[in-house]
C-alpha cells in the first residue's frame, strides 16, 4: 500500500536520507525544512503521514504537531515524531501534543516501514469515511457535528494474565476511564463485543496467544474497528512486527510508563470517537436517503429498488408480489379546513397505523403527498385484498386525534390492489394496475378496496 508522506527536518541530509528510503519503497515524498512550511504543505497537499523532526529552530516539532492536530483539515493525518532524544519527558510531550508515534534516530528501517504501513491503513479508512461524510453534507443529509468526540471517559478492556501488571494498568486508567480486566481470551472476546472504546492486550501473555487474540478481534465484524493498544517487549522484534501487521493500532513497551499509558490510551479513544462520529453520520445519511422524513416510512426511491428486485424474482419463477396503492380520501379538504400542520399530523398517524397493520415482511412506503404504497412479497392477490381491507377498516373506524389531541377527525382511505401474474410483469405494469384499481375505488365512492387482475 503506497502513501504520500511529508518529511519535515531542518537538516537537508536527514531529509534526503529519509526521502531516498521511502522513495525506494514506492512512497510519494513531500519535503519541508521548517514548521511553517510543513503546516502550509500539510494543509494544501493533505499527506497520508507526516514524519516530523522534533528539534527544529523556531517552531519545533511539538508545536507543529499541536498545530496540525488543532486544525480540522489536518487533525486526521497521522504524525510520527522523529527525534535523536529517547527521553521519557519528550515522548510524553509528543504524545500529549497529539503524535501517533515516535521514531528514534538513527531510524530503524524495519520499524519505519512497519509503522508507515500500519498508519497508512488507518488513514485510508478515515479518508473514506471523511469523503462519504462530505458527500452527505453536500446533498444536505448531514448536519454539523453533534457527537461527543472527547478523549475522556472511555471504556477500556484490559486483556492480561499478569495480574499485578493488569491491576497497575487499571489503576492508572481509572483516574480518567472505566477499565475492566479479563484474563481469559474467550470471555474477553465476548466483552469486546459490548460497549468498549479501547482494548489493551498483553501480547507477551503466558497463558494465551496475545497475537492470536488481536487477530480474532480484527477478523470479527463486531470488533474489527476497535482500537488495540498492545503491551510488548521491544526486544522481541518478530512479535512486535507481527502485531503491527495484524492491525494493532499502537504499542506500549514494558516496563509500562503510567503517563505514556494514559497519553496513548487517550489518543486511541479520541480517534475512535472521531471515526465513530464519521460512521454514525454515514449511517444517518444512508438512512435519510431512503426514508421519508415526515412519516418515517421508506421513500419512493427505496421502494422502487426493492419492488424491482421482487418483480424480477417473481418473473423467474419466484413467489408472486403484490402492491397496495393507498390514497387518503379528500386530503385536500383536511389541509384547507384544518391547516397543513394538522394534515401532517394525519399523515404521520396514518403511517403508524399502516405500518402496524401489515406483516413484518411487507414494505410500507410513502409514495408522494397523501399516497402510500405497500410492497408485499410472496403474496397472492386475495391475501393482499384481505390485508388491504383490514387497513381500511382500521382507518375508517378510528378517528384521528389532531391539534395536540384536542380534536377528533374522521378520515377514510381508498386502496387499489394488484399482484404479479406472469413473466411479462414489470414494476411499472404492477403499479399501473394498482393505480387503475385505486382510481376505480375513488370514482365509485371512495373508502373502498378494489383489486385489478392482469
């Protein structure tokens, strides 16, 4: 997997060395020699990863990282701080500034490329979610941010058979989060399916294979998006590399530094909240695209797609499909006499009655205005007539309570019924027969169910 990587260092030789290494592995490399230039390039070019030197004159790497993470346009870009320092204070400062990882000079190529691959996978997922969210905003089905995306108060599952170490981790995290310890991987997999924001796994555990546990999390649809923070021994290079290849999000070296643990956990939870927000917005936009906003029923677009598939199946020897086309009688008089607010109340209440009087397999939809369609899979015309009559009686026999419940309004409906009869049927011909039957019901006095055979 390739990526566009921004390399930032005030020493040209360092830049050229990293550029040569990355280019040889087919990465596209952008370069900057100071903080302000790096910020400008990051905003304009939207790189996939930033490799950022800490020790730079003027604006140092910590400041640049903080600025990148404060900007909504670049906060999703992973930042790897590169430093000649290996001090605890600098590592904590970088993590607090929002850095995703540290690499120490001289840079180990194996670790560099493992981290780049891992972070590129993460960035690809976030980019796709951001693109879809932007599309939703453009068509007006996604509003502004309303989700809680803070990094505090997370639910953390600690999977570790080292009781003392697990207790220390839980004790440190309990200041800010809600940790739970599980030493058995089978129970931990079940717990991970619940409301969890971060899983911390000791991949050096003695009683179970920590790497296999991580792989199981990644292969399960319910847990594959959970961030994983792996407790590792940096002297065990093969295990460490395998953890990143499996999809572990971050690494925590033993012995565990409490502040580093807190900083890394906070970063992972904050990122999960952001990706959850994007996914929720995407789900919401998809729901809005197929839902009528007034009644909550599916809209005409969704109905068309479902009906097309069912009619094609019926035409190839499958079960027949029936349609009910329903019109609320004299609805214009309701709007004119009571106002459009009351008209909307009637539409909403009718949608509830319609949905509660059809079968679970049926698809009630708002067709437009005061017209509704029910698509009925595996249904013969006589069965559809019986259900249509039940709906008609329910509406006619129970007045609508409107104007905040202060008035009762009687309304009736007319229904046209049709069902597929052979391979020559199409969605259009089926709906046309339902429409003809509906017209006959209305022209012959309304408050009726009429069916139309082929």
